[in-house]
C-alpha cells in the first residue's frame, strides 16, 4: 500500500478538517448580525406550539413548516441567539439562549413557555440567508401603547387633550392627578426597551458565547409590531372614524424611529413597521373605517422616511380559522343570552335550568360547527382574534415577512 508524503498527509488532514468545521470557520470571522424586535402582545406572540403542525397543511406554507421543524419537531437554531425581555406590570425578566420555541408570551418572565411569536420564523429565515452568527434582541409587553407606554423622548410627556379633560371633569375625577400620572408613565417602556438593548450590546458575549470581539457586531434592523392599544383608544384619537383621525400616531411613530436611531447611534438603521392586521384585509363596505385609517397612519412613515418599510400583516390573516371563529362567537353570544335571561331571544326567557341550557348550547354548537371544523380549530388556533387567533401559521408568516424585507433592502 503506497504511503503519502508527510506534506500531502498534512494537506489531506487539513482538507478533511475544513470539510467538518468549514461552515463554522467561515462564520467565525463574520460580524454578529443584530436585529431588534419590539412591540406589544403580538410581538410577544400568543401562538401555542401545538398549532405549528397546521402550517404544513397548506402547500403555500409547507416550505416554512420545513424550515421550522425537523420531522415534526421544532428545531433549535444553530447560529441564532436571543435575549428577550418581557413582563407583567412591574414583574419583568429576561430569558436568553439559542433561538427555539418558547420565547413567546409567558406568565413567568424569566422562563420560556409553550408559545411563539414572530421571532421564531424571523430568526430561522435570517439563518438561512446569513452564514454568520445572529442575535435577536426582543422587548415586548402586552397591552402597551405608543402614545403613552412607548412614547418617544422627543414627543415629551403626554398631555391630556380637551376631550379628556372634559370627560374626567364630568366624572368628578382629579384631572391634575390623572395628567401627572400619564406624564410620569410617558415613555416608561421606551426606556425599558432601550436599557435592555444597550445592556445586551455592551457585552454580546454574555448572550452569544462564541462572540468574536474582533469581528464585532452590526445592527441589521429594527422591527416594530404594535398597535392595538392605540387603535381602540378613542379618548386619545377622538376623530378616529374619519380620515386623518390617527395623524398623531403617524407623528409619534416618526419621532420614535428618529429617537431609536439616535439613541443607538444608527442614523440609517433599517426600520420595519408591522402594520396591524387583525381581522384580515380592510372591508370597503364596513360602516366604521377606523381600522383602515389606523393602518394607513401606521404605514405613513414608510412613505416619507428613508430606510423605513411597512409590512401589511393582514395578508397573513387565516380566513379559514376566522370563519370558524365567527361561529364560535355566535355560540359565546348565545351562552351569554341564556345566562342573562334575554327575553328577546327564543329559549332565553329564563325558563331553562342550567342543565337544559348546557344541553341546548351543545346542540346549538354542533349545528354550527362541524367536527372537521372543530378539529381544524384545535390544530390551528389557540387564542383570540386580537392575537391573530393564536396561530403559529400566521405569526410565522409575519416573522418571515419581516426578515425578508430587511434582507431585500
């Protein structure tokens, strides 16, 4: 058997070694790509893990399902890490680690749970496109507004408008105290978010053990996914049913973008606005067009500011699940009518016992919702409409869309 020259042996060994570790070696000298994801409950994510399998049913989303799972088991990213701050009230906490499932909304802020948000598909999509290390810094709290909670510093403290002053005065409330409380609360979550981001960036190695200080890091973009608490706050937006009724949101959003870029010393940082899409595409025949006006206001900065992009998340609303949810709503309404003995409704005049009501509701639901529809709902949805029905299919498509916008711009 012929023997190899020592130099050839060494070269062959090096080639074999590179074949095994070449991918990581290539990644080692690349900068850490950092993406910042911020918002309220839908950025937190309320899709339970049991809804991930539903993604694979649709041929259009099957490639996304294959990205997220390995033989039906959710994958853990190889080169994506996450540092996620969230909380309930004053109870805030941070979870860190390699990106996997569990970084959605959770009752205990310092522990991962059984939900995902947009971050999961976002991170895995980024990993497919970039062969270096990636870090997601996430900050999201449920039920938070832009006009108060995330209020940008340049907007100053929130001040009550004339309608609010008149309303609180008529209610006999202490207007000065309310104004002082709102002023003090202004920007609280902006500051929490910024403190978290800066803390992580001060020492990325605490989250990413393989972080290469010589290669450094680059901030690849900021994603904002919020809106519901401003959409429904009529006191702050008294003309919301009219065109331009949410102009203040557009103004504050533009200020937020400028302030974030300034505070992070990233004047050209790409910024993505996830336009609120609960309920699906706009209905041109709807009497109340406030949702349409709000979506336009959310997207407006993307038309006037460089490096700002709007993603219409209504495109990913699941119409099939929505149709089932509307039927579920009818059942819920009937249950309420029976309990409140609504005399204008047949069989709800108070004559039925609790046992009879239960039997009536079971029959009513069986006539509305087929076993196939119920099975589909159980696989695809896990929450309310304002949380995109808790659908992993929807939130994962949204996360993928956010990533693709940043990758293509």
